[in-house]
């Protein structure tokens, strides 16, 4: 009998969804960072382009117009989606790069992945079980108080009734834990292959945004570098060199970022979660390592895409 | 029909070729000794190669994003999400129910105590 109890306890411990809470939380955090990397990438691509436009306007001393889109709020009107920017009067109206048009579709795919990661976190959230246990304790207490009135008619009722509540609470809690674990196991196994498809696609998306930013930054830096020469006084030379160095710094950060590696580590972290859920006793160490790798890469990628090249101040142009 | 992995592999190969050409172009410009106008021509060529590279990335991304495989994958993730959220909600619903019953029991206890006091 004693041996059976230990076996039951061992199964309950091994099949607890809460043993994965820490790693699942880290996994979910990594997915959020991946999403933030997209947001930063799209936003900073617009900033990079604005900086490039400003440089072009300053060099040509052009008359400037305000894009028509600035006059209307962003709405279903297609033209309202165009950038609200200054541009050379008489020149081409500012438009979106093709990659910027993928934002809505990207947001939709990211939302599905984020919801999935958050559901993993919800089903492994141990504080829900703590709250459940607290409610059972509260119920047991109030039943105990009520049962005291029955003691006269049924001696011992105030002792037995709360014990029954506690046992029932334990049984229900254990069953709910098992439901959570079963749904976790079914979900991660069903998502094993789809997560790879989504991760690879989003990895290509991040590469695409990174490449668009690198192209704009390369051309901006090239134009900044072209201004440098002996005709500038010391202060102007130093100032413009600093600006070129700042832009090349952002460009280099994007070069060093690793979207395919991050996407790959997302898939591997999920694979490790599947293995750990299927056999918690053997694969936990792999899970910790894979999730750690993914979190680190997602954070590094987000940092690279968050760096921006701000438009320069007028006082720094043309050595003035 | 190409899988997302196929699309990714094709993109990788095309980008590797373009990367080499872009590198060579910039290196050639930096080496100097160019006749008048040649540097501008090289800049233009490098720009065109970068535009092509962006087009390759974009084509791969849109191809993967709109593929049947991606649609199916997102559907599977949504279904898994729904199942887990339902399981997670059962415990919070049970907790809420028990809390309400306990509060009701507590109120009933106070009423019983009060009634017992008035009867005494």
C-alpha cells in the first residue's frame, strides 16, 4: 500500500504542468522579444529612410513639400497608409518600400505565435493552483464553522466535514492539473512541426527587414562618407565623421544579428519542450539549455533591430 | 509545391551569390584608380545588386508567409492555443466557484451565529 502511494505521488509530480513554468515563461518571453524585433525593425526602417531623405534634402538645398498623407489620419483609405514625410518639392511622393507593406500579414502571423506561447504560459502557471488551494482552504474553514452548529445533532461533524472538503479539493485539483498537463502534452506535440514552419518564415521576414535597413544605412553612410575631405574644417570633419560612424555602427549591428539562427533556436527550444513534456525525467537539462539559447538570440536580435540612425540636426550639415 | 524549407534554401543560395558580387563591387571601388565617372557607375551597380537582394528576400518572405504550409501551421497553433486556454480556464473557473461558495458559507455562518445569539 505504501509503495503504491509513492508511485502515485511520483506520477503526480512527474506529470505536473508546473514543472515547466520557468522554461515556458522564458520561451514565451523570447517569442515576445521576437515580436518586438519585428516592431522595431519596421519602425526603424522608416527612421532610416527619413534620415536618408534628410541627408538628400540638405545636400541639394531643395524646396520641401509635405506628403499629402500627412493631411489625413491612417484609415482604410489606401493613400492614408503612405508615409507622412517631408520630401523634395516636385519630386516623387514618398512611398512605402515593398517590405513595409508586409507589416499587416506579419502582425497576423506573430499574433498566432504569441497567443500560442502565452497559452503555454497559462497552462503551466503555478499561481493558479496556489489560488485554487487557497480557495479550498477558505471553503474548508467556512464549512468547519457551519458544521459546528451540527455538532450537537451529529458529534464530530465539525471535524469530518472540513476534512471531506480538503480531500475533495485535492482530488479536483489533481484532476485539473492532469487536464492541464494532458492539454500541454497534446498541444506541444501537435505544434511540433508547425512551429518550425512559422519560425523559418518569421526568420526570413526578419532577414528581409534587416536587409532593407542595411541597404538604406549603407547608402546613407556612403553619402555621409563622400562629404568627408580636406575642404572641411576640423570641427565639421569630426562632426560628420561621428555621424558616419554612428550610422555604420547601426549597420554593423544588423550585419552581426542572426535572424536565421534565432528562428532555428526557436524551433530547437520548442523541440526540447516537446521532448521534456513527453519524458520529463530525461530531457529537462536539454530544455533549459535550448530555451536559454533561444532567449539570448532573441534578445540580441531585438537589440540590433532596435538601434536606429536618427536624422541629423541642421547645424551639422555641410560643415556649417 | 515548394515547402518553406525549399524557399529558404533557394533564398540562401541566391543571396550568397549577390553578397559576393556586392562585396566585390565595394572592394573594387575602395581599391581606387578608377576613371572619372566609374565610381558613380560602381555605386549604381552596387545599388542595383542590393535592390535585387532585397527582392530575393522579399519574394521568399511573401512566398513563405502566403504558402499553404504556413496557413496550415498557423491553424494548428491556433487550435493548440484554444485547447490550452480552455484547460487553463477550468482551474480559474473552479477557483472562482469555490471562492464564491466559501463566501456564501461564511455569510451563512454569520447569520447562524446571529440567530443562535438571539435565540439564547
